C-alpha cells in the first residue's frame, strides 16, 4: 500500500494536503482503501458492491487529466448507499429481486463525481431503507464498528461503517426516520439530515418520497458543511427539490453567538433503562451552556406525538408504494420483517390519510411555535444502544426504541445534525442531535462544530480532532437589526418590527464613533445616526431579531434619508442597523450629547 498506509486520517483537508505535497496519488489511495475494504467486508458486510479495479479506472483516469486546484473534492473517496444510483452498477435496495442497473447516476452522485470525488462502491442497508438497526439485509447484518455485540445502526448501515472503519472520507446515506442519524450516533460520526429538498433525491429509491433526504456521514461538522455548501443546488430532475436560501449557504458556517436551545422536560426524556444516558445528556447540555448557550425547558410531547405517526399512520402506505408490487407477486423476495412492517399498508384509505395529515399539521403548528424563539433543540441521538441479541429477540420493539428521538424530524420538516459528544463505559460512542427549523443546516453544523471542539471527542482512531475555530460568525434564518429611534420598544414605529415576528434581544450602546441627529420633519419624528471620524459618542440602541424572510419588506418601507447599513456596537460587533445619509442632516438638530433618542423624547416631552 506504500504511502497510503500512513494516511489513516481521511478527512477532506488531510486527503487534499497529501495530494498537494505529492505524498500520495488518488490511484494509490483508492487501491489501498479497496484492499482494506475487501479484508473488512466478510466481517462487517459494509459493501454490497465494491467497485473493481476496472470499474474504478474511468474515475481515476479522468482525474489524471485534471488539476487538483480546479476540483474541490479531487480524489476524495466516498461510498454510496445502495438505494442511490451509480451508473453501470446495480442498485439493489438490499433486495436482489428488486435490483436494476441504471444508465445514469443519481444527481447527487453526478455532482460529487464532477467535483472530483471517487466512488468506492455501494453500501449495505436495511432492506428498502426500512429499519434503524442495520441487521435487515440479505447481504448480512452490519455489526458496530466499535463492538461486534451491537448493530451498526441503520438503515444507512454500510455507509456509516465505510467512514467509521476508514475506507471512505465520507459516505452518502438516506434519512426518512433517522437512517442517517442513528448509525452516525452508534459509530461516532457526524450525521447530517439536511432540510428536505436541499440535496436532490433524483435517482434515489424512495422510502417515503415526501420525507426522504440524502444524508452525509463525516468525521466532522466542518466536512459536512463543506459538502453541503457544494451540493445544495436546485435540481430540475427532482420535483421535491428546493432552493437553498442565502442565509444557509456555505458562508453561514462559523462560530455561534450566544444562543438559546431547547432541552426536553424530564418526563419527555426516555433512556429505556440506560443508566449512563441521563448523565451523558446532562454533560452535553453543560457543554452547550459553556459555549454561550441558554438552556430553555421544552415540551417535547408534540414532537414525539408527530413521530409516532410515521409507522402508526398512512406513511407506511407510502413505503408500500415502492415494495408493495414485489411483496404481492413474490413475497418470498422480501424479508419477513419488512413484510411485517408493511403488512397494514394496503388497508390504509384516503380518509385515514387526510386525517393523519390534519393531525400532523396541528402538531407542527405547536412545534413551530416552540421553536420560534429558539435557535435549536437538543436531544439524545438514541435513548440507548441495543445489542444484536436484543434485536433478534424483539426486532420491532428494539428498532422502534432507536427511533424515539429521530422519527419526528422529517415529518415536521426540520433539519438535524447528530454529533458525537462522549463515550459509554463499554467504549461505545454516545451523541446528541441538534434539531432546527428548515434551512438552518449550516447553523446547526456550526453548533456541532463548536461542540466537537469543546468535547474534542476522538474519531476514527485519533486521540484528538485538533479543530480550530472558524474565522466567521455563524448565521441562521434570523437577522439582527440595530435600531436607534422610532422603531425601539414601545415607540411609534415599533409595530413594524413586531408584525414581522421580531423580538428584542438586548439594549446596549453603539461604539463611541457616532453622532445622533433629530431629523427635520415628522411626525413620525425620527433620528439619524451618522458614523464620524472624531467627536463621536456612544448612542443607546436596541438589537432586534427578525426572520430573514421579512428583512426585505422591512427595508423597502424605510423612507429616505434613512437606510440599513452596518453599525458597530460597544463590544466591537458589527450588526445591520439604521444609518443616515449625510444629505439628510439639512435642518437636523445635533442631539448627540443626550446619548440617545429616548433621552431626547423625554427632554422634549414627547414620551
């Protein structure tokens, strides 16, 4: 294996650095990893189809005519869950009788290959992506990467193992009910369940078409952020594709500012008898508090009630729409456990379906309301690890337990990130999940990155991740706005903020670089704040937060000479805020000595 033997760390930046220095070539690396995967496969059953040297050759040859600097993922090895198409390679969904060979790759795979990544093969999964444990496959059960007595988690079992066992830098999974998060948690990986429609599902065998997401497995949140920034593109091939808002692009990844996170009430937390889980979860809560988070108690019951609809409601019929025809014509071709899970699907009627949708919408309204003034929700990723023996004895019950904290996310149209946060006494990894509103993926990854730096949990054999902090500030779907006049709390124009769902974050001062003027005209009477090179003072201001979607309509309602620009606060931060064009000062009165608009109103008996 030569130099490839020394490359244990397959993180994106490490692989790229090895190529840049000439210490390694893609051909050397891929052949070494293929050899390693071949040795592991009889034990872990991680690959259904490992690409042969001949099948790898076109990808390697294509790279040899390209420049590394032109391809962000040049020579990066990745694995593909076998319900995602790779042209010329059978797609099985872990059901040989269902298999077909596609002529074209899934959009996500095409994107990755165009970026320079190299597919290593198709990975094992719970048949038809129906399961959370990784043992429901005719190609063999997937044991845990840390302990052979436990499952890998599923349904994206082989994909998690490909990264955890060090034969791919990252892997593609799918996530409908937790299939991209549960195996991440059980194998000490970062599992991103992106917002629905953010990554194309064209060329992916559906589990529940309306809920499915392509997920990623990486060692770190930073890598997941890099991949998402490259892959979140609208796809005309996918009717469920959605455009990624600018607040959720790659530049949104950074260091989180002080934030609020929801923590489930004690009566909502369930560990199914695990004695270590409560303390491990409390430790994670304390880590987030140490990062500047404020823990807010959250009623998780409507979230859990929504999650229960996934298998107790009509969505089981959506799963049946894929495998049902095969079950009816050749029932022996489908595993008994999968047939049992889908058995009631043919009895679901339209009335039941619409009633369930009404119920879900009512629950979503409650959950959305709970999330409105939170930056995220923190839960355990799983209640507890279950053993392979326990799964064998009670497969449906134990599988259901694994999804306790996972099933509701897709139904409620949220984003989620499973992140390692510790280890159990047995050596098994343990982690938490950050859940947020749709299109807050990069913000959640920013929090996950901060948590990984805080805990420095080792991954893939490394004693330390040695992660540096990002250079920028994290953003989410809310915008901050500095106001200095009539839009302040209780004043005449404050309703323009309130009606847009804004909330007051803090009362503070600008840096001592501004002058404040009472502008001519009115009512409403308004001030203008102007940054000056000398003679400035600190001005009393308020910082508000409002949905980014509303910022544009707010901006268009601001009349000259005022506008929005950047305002520096007393602690050095720069935030969007009200500024005044110099021409607007004609006839204005300098009121800087009063220190703020409220003081001016009091002095002139206008409050």
